[in-house]
């Protein structure tokens, strides 16, 4: 039930208004002055406040700001016996939803109240979403207690509160987008958009259109104006993943954005202004790319004002066990399974493995392990043959040919994905064409 707080020192009018609003199904509370209203605001947490302009201990127009500061999602409707334009204008500037005259506008109160409640509820949902999003992307959620990871997190925390460009480097799968998200959500731009684009996923022409947008009629098929991702990220953060893959002529256009905060759309003649922060990431050695003529040195200096290198999993093997426990909990909940113990051979094999794909690869291996799990103990039998499993156990694997192991593993993964071959290929860590070829070889197509 939506809550309405009425602040008015005219007792009869306040009681009448409370009765009318209560009959519409709202929960109503009352206060007679500013002090009582602010006290009730904290105790009652209303969706909408109906506040008189002239109160015994203050002015309702000035009260709007105090109400919005104490309860940002609440909407305020001001009531006055003698409406005047300056007060109305100031009330809206202070954050009031509307400003109406008593008596003359009585027929407007209920429809207006309904719209105000709807907006307040939307604001509350948005606030909950932003709070959840900020929590999900906070630095505290980044896994890893090794010195190398703690140093990277400390650097990211320090730069987050600034507008400085950041360059994240590290091998594929080390969590560069996770860090970019955490930096954005800890910044003053957290309430604005975080736009991520993978520069390696597009051809030069498509990437230019995606980033800069185009004007209608600029080329065949451009039937209307299109906003680019630079505009979408205005006032927020643009994350350019795999920046080392960006063509050199587009690097020139990006440099202008970083230097002047402006760019020219395809087919346009006038520049478009934007205010955004750029975080870039790459697994390439950009200094080598500069030497070979594939990357602009001036762009590199603009992007690497603050450089953070993310360590590979092989550089912080002490974090592997923490990741395993985290992903086991995540996938066990998702699959409706229970894992009571993880045996030592499984943990030892995972710690000894060479993780070329880093955390992303480890995550996929744990997910596959949970698919293979039959009981409540995660054992080394759930691992594929490339893992070196210590001990003299594993008789089940030793008694089967590699072809049988692979065939059974693929069948179990396909069963888990309900026949979705694209998802199965992702979990198996192979291309879809490779999966089809293996299915054909095993007579499973």
C-alpha cells in the first residue's frame, strides 16, 4: 500500500484530505508543522508528501529541499491557499512534483497523487537496482587475496574517484572488464551508463558506425540518425576492450574525443560534444604495437595516464582455491546440486594446471565439473584427461579409452544444455564446428 504524508496546520482541511485519500486505498499519516513533518518523514517513509506552503514554523517551498534530501525517492506536492507564479517556479526548482491551489484544484489532487505515487515507486525500484548493481560491481566482490591482486585493486580504488583515463592490461580472462565495472561504480559517474564495446568484434566500418553513429542518408541503408556508443556513454564511462585491435585511422578519431571531448558522426559536418570517461583494456603489448606502426603513440600516452596490470592466474596460484569455492557455490545453486566436500586430488590438479585462459577458463572447468557431479563430493573424476591427477585412484578413468571418456563427457554436457550445441561448445571450450565434427566421428550427430 502506498504511503501519503500530509503536512498542514489547518486541522479540518487536513482531516478531510486524509479521509478522501484514505478512501482511495492509500495509507495516510498527518503532521501539523515542519518539525512534526520531518520527524514523521523519517518514521513513516512516505511515497508522496502533500505539504502546505504556509506552516507555523516554516515555508513549504523551502521545505521541499529538506524533504528531498532526507527522502530522495519521495515526491512532494505543494498546496497553497494563494498561488503565485514565483513560488510555483521556485518549488519546481527545489524538486517539487507539482504546485496546486487549494479549493480550485481539489479535483486535480487524486489524479496528480496517482502520478506522483507511480513516479516515486519507479524511483524506489531504480534506487534498489542501482544499490544492487553497485554492490555486485564493488571492489569487495573481486576475488583474490594474493599480493599481486591486492596491489591491482588498491590502484583501481585510488583512480576510481577521478576522471582520469585508465589502461588495463593483462592476459585474456584476467578480469579486465570486472575491474572496469568496479572503477565505474566507485566513481562519481556511477549513476550514469557504463558502455562496453569489444573492438575486436567488429570490422573497421562497423566499429566506426557503432562508436560514432551516423546521420540519416550518409550511406545506403542509413534511413535515420543513429546515436553512437560515444553518445550513449555521455556523462558515464566508455569501456574499450581489446583497444589494440582498433584500426589506426579510428584511433585518430578517438584521440580527438579524449583531447577535445568531441567527434563528428559519419555524414555529419558539425562536431558532437560528449563528457565521458574512457577505460581501455588490451592483452597486447602496446609499446611493441607502436614500434610496428599498429598503434598511435599519442593515443597510448592519453590512455595510459593511469596503467593497471592485472596478474595472470599463474602469477597468483594462491587465489585458485578461493575461485574454486566461489564458482562451486555459484553453479551448485544454479544447478540445484549440493557439494559437501571437494577432495584433495581435485584441488591439487586444479592448482597444478596451466591456466592459459585464466579465470575465465577456470570458471568453465568448474561449471563442467558440476555437470559431471553425481554425488555430493567433487572429485578428480569430474575433470577431463588433460588435468594431471595425483594419487593412485581414478581407476574409472584408467579403465576407459580417451575416446570413451570424451564421448561420455560430451554426452553429459549436451544433456545439461538440453541439446543446445552452441552452449555445449562454450562449456567444452571448443568451437561449434569442432563439436559437430566430434559428434559425427562418434556417430552422435
